[in-house]
C-alpha cells in the first residue's frame, strides 16, 4: 500500500492540483496543463509519473475531480491525451483507492507500481473528465430569419439550433450522429404545436443544426404570430427545447414543457 499521497492543496484553476508537500497533481490535456479533462500526472521532486487505472473506481474519479474544483467526474480512456509531450513519462503508482466523498487526492491510497507485481501498459493511465454536473443537455435558437412570401400567405426562412450535450463536462463524441433535431411552431393561442421541419441538418462549419422554415399561414394569421421552437433529443435518453424568445408572438407559460412532451410522444 502506497500510504499517504500528501496534502493535495487547492485545486486552483482546474489544471493544477496545487503543491501537496511531497506531491503535486496536475491534469495533462494533451498539449499542456489546464481545463477539466486529461491524464493525471503526479509530480514527485519535479518528476512526473502516471498512475495506473488498475482497480480504480468511480470514487477515484470523483476525488481527482474534487481536487481540481469540480463536483463530479468519470474515468475515461487516456488515448486522446497521450501525445509526444508525455512519451517519456513512466508509471509510478497503481491500484488507487479513495474513500467515498473524499475531496483531495491525499485522502487516497495506492501501491508502488514496481512493488505491486502487476505491470501497467500504455493506455492504462488514469484519465478523467470533470464537470459541475454529470449531464448537460440544452438547445437554443441561435439565429433565425424568416419573412412573409406569396402576398403574405406563407412564411419562409431558416433557423439555426445550437445544441450542448456534455457528459461530465465534456462534449459527447460524434454528437451530429447521436443528437436529432427538429423545429416546431406554437400556435397563436399557445395551446397546440406543429412540425415545421422534421429533421435538422448538421453543419460542421457552424457546429449547429440548420432548419428550414416553409409554412402556410392560416386565415387571420400573420408572420408576427409565429413562435418557433428548437427541439433536440437523443433516442432513449433525453430531450430538450429552446424557444425563439426574441421573436415569439405567442404567450405561453410553464405548461409548455408538458405540451411539447405530449406532442412528441404522440408520434
């Protein structure tokens, strides 16, 4: 058992765990130190070492992230962060164990990798994603432009929906293929919804989803009665929405979420 990891100190700016007496802890993000994700490096007398992820639990990730000032964390593959800058770093510790609720790495124990009898290999470095919440999923109408056409009988234009999907503070990989989007409109009485565009198109250059607006206006309805809503969802997981607050010409209240839920689950 490796015993006491020293006083981890203050989490600082999220990249540097501070001076822990015998040890200093930092997260290496692939290019340098900083941010909320990376490989844990432990410095002893100025020399960096990796910690092997053998036996590491969710409590280890939570403690590491708490050290750097975050509320939650998860263990992840180190592959993204293994660059030439750390090619000469070796393993120093293995089998870390942290008590539930620990807030400093110094609260944990570990074994010296050379005395453990079990080797550690490339790809087994401890790496974490840290955040303030385990899951953040929201969308907003980032840009929108539409106008009346055909003598005022239709509205035509496009909207851009911005989507954030973060797990433990890091954007999910391949979001364009995991997130589905659509555009809705709330009627002028605020009581019913309709599809405007069933399927948004992801545009890499803007990192947003583009929506087409092509809608016939009912009798007595005008461009100013529109209230467009970006809808985003991940099949079997979660859904969210964002209203075009700036241009919405419809009064709605806190029942809108229920209205949207009932609408989308009816299809």
